[in-house]
């Protein structure tokens, strides 16, 4: 029976992100802190912060867009796929983050 060789956590992280995070989480639960890759850990924490900020800005922009639409009169014709824009007309074509 062949034994399975487990690659180091940081190499596993580069090959398969999800499995790498599971392995590193297990090592932390076992309190094996000598295996921590601090550079990758710092990047992960920064990435989480960036993702949360992006999600909040996105939700806020949808709220602002809907509030602006409530204040505008309805268009004289129903909007079609060709006339819709991915950016809010109420923001002058700018994203909330650009303000």
C-alpha cells in the first residue's frame, strides 16, 4: 500500500485554494503556529477586508440607485434591454465609489 505524501500547506495553497485553506485552518486548530505563512495570512486578511468593503459599496450603490429612481418620474415608455445601463442614471453614469 502506497503512502500519500501531503504537500506543504503553502504549496497546497498555490495549487488548490480551498483545500489549502482547510489544511491551514486545521493546523491552526491544532495550535501548530510554526507552520503559519505570515505573508499569505496577511494577504488573506487584507483580501477579506477588501471583499467586505466592495460588498458594502455595492449594496449602498443599489440603495442609492433605488432611492433616486423613486424620486424620478416614470419614463414615457417601458425600458428595454437596449436602453438599460449597468450604471445608475441618477449618479450621472458614475459609480458610488467614484463620488
